[in-house]
C-alpha cells in the first residue's frame, strides 16, 4: 500500500534576467561582445586594405616620383627617372650658352667644349627607394628635389674658348689701377690716390661663371661688374696710409749741398718726391738710381767745371772767355747719391759736403777756378806766360802754335800738365798722307804735355823765329813751340799738375 507524502513537491522557480545576463550569452552574437568583435574585424579589414594600398604605393613610387615631386623646380610627378632624363635630354638638344655684358657678346655651344650632362646616370643615382616609404606624407607636403646635373666637358677646350673671349674683350679694355701714394704739388705732400677698376675682364672669374651656367643648363649668362679684374691694392688698405705717412716724413729730409762749407745747392721736398717709390709691400723707398742719374746729370752739369765756359780777366788785363779742357771740378755722382739717399731714407735733414772725383784750385763756377799759379797761352798774341804761387809773372815767351790753315789748331781750354813730361823725346807725327810713315820725326829736349801725350810745350830748334803770324802758314801740328832757352826755363819752373789755360 502506498503512503502519500503529506506535502506535495514545490513548484520549480524560473531563472531571473540577472542570472541570464551574467552568462556567456547566445552563440548568434546578438549581444554586446559580438558587436565588439564585428568592429574589430572591420578595423582589421580596413587596415589590411590600407596596408595593401600603402604597399602598392611603395611599389609604384619605388619606380616613379611621388605626385608633387619637383626636380630643380620642374614637376616630375609620376614620372620615372628615365622619363625625366629623356625630357632633359630633349631640352638640352642644340644647347648653347649665350654670354653677354662687359664688352662680351658670344655663344658657347655644347660641341665647342665637348659638353654632356649624363642626366640618366645622375637621376639613377638618386634612388627612389628612400622616399617611396614616405609617399603618403610626400603626396601631402610635396617633394622638392635638388639634383646636381654637373656636366662633363673638356676642361682644356672650355678654358681655351673662355680665354679667347676674354682676350678679345680685353684688347681695348682699360686695366685696373691700384690705389697708390702720389705727391700732390698743390698740397706739397703725399696723398692716397684711389684705385680704379677699369674695364678689363678677369679670366678666372669669367671661367667660373661659365662653368656655373653650364652646370644648371642656363641658356644665358650676363656678365656684371663682378667679372672685372679688381685692383689688388685698395685705398682703404692700412698699409697704404702708413706708406703715405712714411713718405711725408721723407719729404722733411731736405739736403743742403756745400763745397768747402759754402752752400751751392739744396735738395727740396719737391725733388725728394720725384725719388720716392713704393716697393711691392707698399714700403716707401728712395730710388738711388734716380738720385744718381740726377747727381751725374742735371746737378753735375750745373756744378762741374771741366769743359765749362769760364769768363775771367787775365793778370795782364785781357777779358777772356774760354771753354773746353780737362781741368776742373767733377762731382762724384754715385757717392753723392748714396749720401743723399741714406739721409732721406732716415728722414734726416742734413748738410752734405759734395764729394768730387776731380777738383780744382777753388770753386768758382763760370769763372777762373784754377790757382794763381798757372801758365797762360794767348793764341791771338802768340805769347805764353807763367805766374807763380803769388800770381807774379815768373816766365814768358813768344810761341808758335798749331797751323790754322791746315786744321792743326791748338785746342783751347783749361788743362793740367801731366806725367808724360820728360826730356830728350822723339816726336813722331801721324800718317796723314797715307804713305805708311810718320809725317815727321823730330827730336826735342824738353817735353811738357797737357793734352794726353799729344799736345805739349817743347823746344823747336828747327825754327829761327817765334810769335807774330807764323802759326797761320808755318804753324805746328798743334803743340806749342818754344825757343830752346825758354823751353828749358819753363821745364825747370813747372811740375805735374800745373794748370795750362789756352785761349784766343
């Protein structure tokens, strides 16, 4: 027999929503987690598409330029380097560079200089692989490339062509002049003279400009003032200002020139200015050669008395003008120039006693400069006289001088007896008649020459008379003939160095 339970079983309770939502949810994705997964899948798909597009772009732009790319300013978007090279090659066909300005007007062709640009090689060297990975950015920002299309050309031919152009332009051009220091007569001082550019082209500069133009395939080149030869010394050079100041210090070194303490000349600032030069490093120097030329030239001509015209009155009261001869004062130009140059270089004003290579009894330019002791030969009177150290007449005699009708005139001038003097001499004449024999051979006892060993006082035993007009028809060959006794006495009185004045 069955026994029933008194309490029936409790009915089952349904699950609440909270419990359901806490579970993993249905498999059909109708929940929130399903939507997340869908979003992630969509994002992954999009990234995949973007990645594909990017990689395709990388592949494309590894061979072609990114849109917005320029080469030296030229748009090369989506072109390959080879295509760009072809464009440049076409543009370079028949290339000529027209050069003008500063006296130049010419064209330089590619053929003239063997020009080639190697566009393909140059562009190939600029690999696109480094920019391909950045193509998305470059499309937006642009990609400006600068490529050096350095041309190939024959350096020698190019230099020769350019030099020819420069030479033609410079044929009539004005060369530049450096700033310098020059004497200003109005201001009586040295001043800086500014530089001048001139119109001459600088070949090296023009060549560089042509090379630069060729490197950019320029079709024209206008030469400006910067192509001209520039002076190497400018007026702003501090060394030039220093040279001016040193040169002006030299001007103050005036020189007083004396003979036996008596002033005979001065060297002025204007003269010094003529002798100051600038050497290569802008140092003012004295041109000693120019000083020597002056000392031996103008100064010597004004100071020397040898051969000069002298005017004086003889002890016997005759007014005489005589020129020529070998006796007198002669400036030692080299020694004088050396002393003057040294003083000017040191900026030292000084008194300089003039050095002479030949001197006389006294310094008396234009007048008698011999001592009171001398022998006077008067050709017009045919008479000779000797005066002693006190100026007293010590000897005199009639004479016979050179035959004027035969051109044997005795030379006038101021001379001195020389060391050829002697006794018992044989005189041999010149061979004027061309018979290979001396025109005469004569023996003399006393020989007192004063023109080399050719013209002398000597005895002439073959003559019976002296003085008067004998010399006009039966004169000597230039010597001064004396009676034997007169020649003997003159030989006793005279010595080497005694002055002989021969005048009309």
